[in-house]
C-alpha cells in the first residue's frame, strides 16, 4: 500500500483501512494500543493478531482492550502474543448473577488504535471479515493528538473491569487545537455526545447531514432535528435500507414518517450495509467516531467521537457523503404510510425496548 503523506486521511473501504492499519502496526517502534468492540477469529482477526504478536516478539509494547460481549475471541486466541509480553484485557466480562442485565448491558463500543504518539485511528470499523463489503468510516490522524488518545486509552485500560469509578473524569471532554474528543460512559444523566449534538443542531444554519447504521433518536434529538428543518436547515439522515440488525430497522420506521413531515429528509443506502457514523454541520463542523444515533449508544455504551472543524477532513468527508448519497434512494412517505399493519404492530411491541436495541 502506498505511503499516506497527508496528516488526515479518511477511509470508507475496510480493505484499504485494514491494510493501512497493518502497515502502521508493522512500522511501530515504541507501542501499539488497540481498543475495539469486536475482533473475529477469521482471516482479518488472525492477520491482526499475527501482526501484533510479531511486534510483541520484537519488544514493542502491545496492549489490547476488547469488549467481552462483542469480542468473538477468548484469551487463548492471543496465547503467543501474551507469551511475548503483550497484554490483553476484556472489558466487563459477562457474569451471570443477580445484576446480570444491569451490568452486562454496558458495553465498550469504542474503536481506536494509537501508535508511537504519532498515529491514531478512530471510526466505525471492527476487526472482522464479515464487514468487508460494508460502507465504513475511519479517520487516520498523523499528529501528536495521539498523545491525548493514549491517555484516554490508558484510562479505559485501568477501569476495564470496574463497576464503580469516577464517571466525570472518564468522560471529560478533551480539547486539542481545533478538535474535541467526546466520550460517553454508561450514564443516563451525562450523555455528552448526545448533548453536544443537540447543541450543534440548535445552532445549525444551513445543513445537517447524519450517517448512521441505526437510527433511534430520543425526544431531544428528534425535536432539535425537526426544529432545524422548520427554520429552513437542510436536514439529511442517511441510513441503510437494511442494516444488520433487523429489529432496529422495524422500530426505526415508527419515527421516519413524523420526522419526514417535519422537514427531516431520509436517504436509504442500498448496495449493502452502511455502518459509517458521521455528522456534518454547515460544511464547518464534523464528528467521526463509534457512536450510533440511538438510545443505546448515548445512554449505555462507552463511545468515543472526534469533533472538529479542520477543512481537509471536512473536504474528504464531503466526498465520502456524496458517494454515499449516490448509492442511496429517497425515502417514500407514501410507501411508509402504506406499510403493512403487521409492521406497525411490531413497532409498538418493540417500542418499550427501544433503549436496549
């Protein structure tokens, strides 16, 4: 793969993203910190495991944090890496006890890679082969913002199995030049990413574009989007026509009609699953990260997103969005209105569970 010279580079093709990431791992000189929701025991997961094992064998510091629910692998998968001094931790291992549902619902959905205080990856993509044909969005930053991400990774690494910790400290907004790193932990009152989005929607003057695989927004987000549409802001929400979670697709349909009637426009991505998670406001402010646009991400999941106003990133993001729109069809209110009664029935059945899907 060619050397990436620009300081910021967006990927939406998982194969190119994986190859770039493997190249940077191969060139690491000091440390590699990987935090991911999911890594598979498949061709992609094995490639990354082997590359990380080789760096540990060379004496490079390797630390990996994987969500125990989403991980798809166990500690035995990394036996050689651990033998050479690499460290692997699994976030909140599932425990079958009296508070099983309360604790086990909190998952670490963050996806970052930090290398040598100089390179950071942040975005939507897990390390698995099943998403090779999905439309993802990952940002590579060649910048000393990696030092900030390193500190945040170490915070997560320390609290990987703690139920009680300082939530304010571990979700504090980190500012770096014209960027903000926003984090959420499992918390109903805090929800920093959601609150920042609501603020941005209220201030938007021209356009709001959202890319998300799962769209189940709470009342404040719905109201902010509808208010923006009513005051003349061009509001576009791009979602997959069919995501990989069918129940979410059923429930989201309940919201589409009323939002559309209030000037929120929807585009349905058709080629395959759209898994990118992005926000663009007035061609001036972007957000790229791990958070889905739904109750569960904002309320229960450990998420991370990079928000900023860098012109180069925005230029690349606009090209990505334009290509996504070219592969999408417009939402039809008439077809939505005529959807079968069985669909409406299941929308109501699923509604009480909207926080958990």
